[in-house]
C-alpha cells in the first residue's frame, strides 16, 4: 500500500536572489520527493517564498518600488531558479496570496477567541535582518549571531502569544517522540533551550512602524509578525483546515530546514500548532551549513556562491551529486569548486561514466543491431542477484534518515563492484575468442541488468543521467523501485553512451596548503628526545567518528567527521587501505586536536588520528573503557 508523504522546504525570504544554501535545501527536498515517488508513495512537495516583513519593505524602498512589486519580481526569480534546476515541487506558496492570508486570519482569530493572545508591552534587542528579538544569552559581542550586525533596542506595544504556557507540554512531547527532531544533536539543542523559562512570543508589529504584513483580524492597527505568518504556509498551502487535501496530507507532514531556523520550527511552530488545535508535524529534519573560506555561507558577509553559475558550468546532475555526497546530513561541510571538480572527475567521470561507456560499447559490438538477451551464468549473475537487493536496502535505510551521502556511498560501492567485475571478466578478451561468446554474452547481460538498476536507483539523485542510462539500454519507461529485482527475461536494445560525465581539466595551481613534511630519524638511530614541556603542548582528545568516506582523488586518505564534545570537525586520515568507511562510524579514537589546519586533496584537516603500524599492518589507538568524546588524554 502506498504511503502518504508531505515534505516542505522553508519558504525563502525574497530580499535577495537564490544562492547555494537555498539550492542545497531545495535539491535534497527534491531528491527525497523523487525517491518516495520512485517507491510508489503518494507525495506532495511544497516550496515557496516568504514575502512580508521589515527586510522586504526596506529592500523595496532601496529599489524605489513598492513592496508588492519587489516581492513579485523576486518570487519569480525563485520560481524560475527551481524550474531551471529541475525541482519537481507540487506546489509553490507565496505568503502574499489570498489563500495564505485567509488561513493566517482564521488561526489568529481562533487563538484570540480562546484567550491564547493578549496585549502587552515589550522591550528588547532587535535584528531587522532576522526580524526577531534576541535575548542577552543569544547575543554575540553585542551583535546578531547570524548577521553579525549591531542590534537595535526597541520598546513597543504588541500582541503576544502565550507560548510559555506550552513549555512543559513541548518538553514532554519531544520526549515521547524521540524522532520528532533529527539528527539528535538538534533535538538536544532544543531541549537545552527549553531548560530556561520560555518567554511569550510577540506576534505583531505596529503599522505605524511597519505596514507591510497581514493585518490582525482583531486589531487593524497591527500586522502579523513575519515568523507567525510564514510558518502557517505549511498549512495554508493545503487549503482550509478540514479540506480534502489538508486531511489527506497534514497528518504525514515532515519539514526540511537549515539549522539557522531551528528555534522557530522547533519551539514556536509546535506551540502554535498545539494552541490552534492542529496536529504537530511528524518530523523536523535539520541540515547543517555550507562553509566557504572557513566561515558560514551568508549573503550578509559576502561569501555566497551563486547556484546557477555552477550548475550551468558543470551540469545540474554533477552539482546535485556533489551537494548530496559531500555533506553528511545534519553536519556542516566545506564547499569549493576544486572539491566539486574532484568529485566529478573521480566519482562521475571515472567510476560511473567509464562503466557505462565501456559496458554499452561492448554490448553494441557484441549484439550489433540485434537485441541483447539470454541467460547469464550463475557466477556472473550473482553480481546483480546479491548486489542489487543489498544496494536497494542500503539506500532505503539511508533515505529514511535523510542520509543522502550514505545512500550515494552505497550505490557507489555497487558501482565499484561492477567495475571490478568488468576488470576481472575482461569481456574485451572474451570477444576475441570464438568459444567464449557464450561467456561474453553472460557477462554483458549481467552488466545490462546492472545498468538497468542504476538507471532506476540513481533517478532521485541525478535524474538526467539516470534517464540517459535507461534510454541507452532500451528501458526508457518511467522508473519504479519495485521494478529493480534482477530478472533474466529482460531484453535490451543498446546504443553506445559515452561522455555521460566528461572529465574536467583544470589549469593552475590547486588551492590549499600541503601538509608539512616530517623528517624521519636517520637509519638505526632513535628519535630525538622531547621534554615534558614539549609533549605537554599536544592536546590529545577522545573523538567519536560520526561519518567516514573516501576522498575521490586518493587511494589512501579518508575524510572523517569526528565529535570532540563540541562542534563536529573534519580530519583527513591515511587509513583507507586498512579500514572500510562503514566500519569506522561510531568508533572512539584518539586524536591530536591542536594541530595547525592543513588542506589535503582539497579537504581541510583540523587534527590527526593516532595509529600504530608495523610493516603493512595498522591499528587505530582506541580506549578500553567508555570515555565521552572530548575527554582529554593525560
């Protein structure tokens, strides 16, 4: 039976054009929606634009146009961007639409009638960019923690939502629903915030100061606070509460957001829903930041990468693949064009593209204009008979957790097996010997079935490349996940498919710095002694490995994401020939935490994992008792 799946992106603020951060959120939402459709689920994907508030009014004034003209123009840019990126959303909501305003007025009036809103006065530090007040604990050096700009002290009369009334309920609800907010670190962050008394929420702004918003239905002198207005888009897009679409999809809603808007979605929104008598979302999925040049990507600090500039340069599928493969969901990741090209050349051009090119060329040479069909020998067919179900299960489990990087790693493990299969069977050699034609046919039929599976399982992640693979083997029907079981009865009408992902040749010296060389002691001599003071300069810590993956351009290096008790950090370790990435996740190891950062193969490493070696054997230093990550080694 088909499952119902309703997924929302944030609605994007239209004070500026879309950038990499917006593209990432929308692309992974699109990939998830495509995967769930592939699995036969009934899917509704919502995105849109947030169009009221101070920032949009000020952006319009600076441009010399009305707020409505400004948001019309910018919302069209977002819609066009998603169209160019091939986003398969089912609806695009704008908060200036009447269907949205009607639901906002309905909810506000209901809360007012039930005594959930009162009139009062408030003073606090206000950020016009975020359009919210900040508490003393949230302020960083007197500035907004996000925009890094000075805050303005504002005192004014407003209407307040009795959010503090729901603090105990929210803590209990999160405790009763462990998967409500994930990954777990963000659930813990919300619970940590809720250890302090929860304040009531100012939900209006006086029209004397800000006229660009939805007027309160019970007091026309005020407009609705932009966050209270915006969050209701997830409901208003489905139609009036109680409508057929609302009844069908709302009980299954999941939200996808960046960690910068965790508090409104993790605190304000569930309290609003509870007070309004509406069911709380089933899951809040939170991703990390893309970092550029060592800092969070932000329009306000001028380090934004424009999404379309890179997608047009390298292709939408390559861009999608890099974003999903490079960022472990929930953690921060570093973006660079150099790393994107490395992924493109190693994973897409070498691994996938070369496999497809070699396989289809051999199939055409073998079968000519005739269809490729026939039974495969058991030892050949075992590659797909075992590999396809294993890969499909791996992808399914990863996608349940929004772990796009793990899903793709599982597919690439299967691609590596297929490339190894080609290298071992050497079909080009079999083609030269007449008695080996039967064995050659067995190898090629197995490869064709493998390509058929790849053309389906890759569709959510790289829809254009997946469609080209399906077309190349004569299976261009709409893909379905339940059509991936290995089947010897398939007939393939193959054409050559080369250049699926052409290699990118880059000129100039790569960015980054090389790791410093460490001179070895002279043969037969012990290392030079060090003093206790010199040894004490090393900061040795316990670290838990939370993610591990190969670096495409290196056979020896792994990229590790470790937890040291605070924010995750990335390390590069030369252990790829000794440990599989999947076996490392969850291990607690010893690291040097205060090494000067070094960039290796385009990845910045902020520390060193300690290991022992003897000949060709290598073992990571581990602990014989359970010590928490971040504990100091003495």
